[in-house]
């Protein structure tokens, strides 16, 4: 699986219908691999619904959310870069 590139700042997964069922696209699979095998979790949001990670390769901070609240489980994942200021405002270490 591909590591995060310096040019990437957001990965947004999608769910697609296939043969009468919904499946995660390749971006969802990549996000899942990154958070389970590469990124290091450093905290959660105060509400507990978002997870914060750091990339050991370049030190950037990443936020994992499920922003489509109208969908089951919050919908497909979104992984995006956040600043240290963002972390101060919303992280619970």
C-alpha cells in the first residue's frame, strides 16, 4: 500500500454500490491501511468521534473523521492534514 505523499493533504473515501451491496472504494482501503499500519495515533477529539495521527515519515498531523452523519457509522472515512493549532483546539490526549 502507498504511504502518504508530501503533495497529499486529504483522502476522502467513498462507498459504492456493487451487486446490490455497498462496498468501500480503494481510498477507504488505503485510509484503513494507513491508520492501522503506518500512522501513529496521538489522541482523539473531545467528542471522541475523530482520531488524530502523526506521520512518522514527515511529522505531519492527520485527522480521521466520518463526516457524513446521516449515513451508518458516519459514512466513509476522510483523512486530512491538520495544523498544530487545530490539535490544540480539538484534541484530547
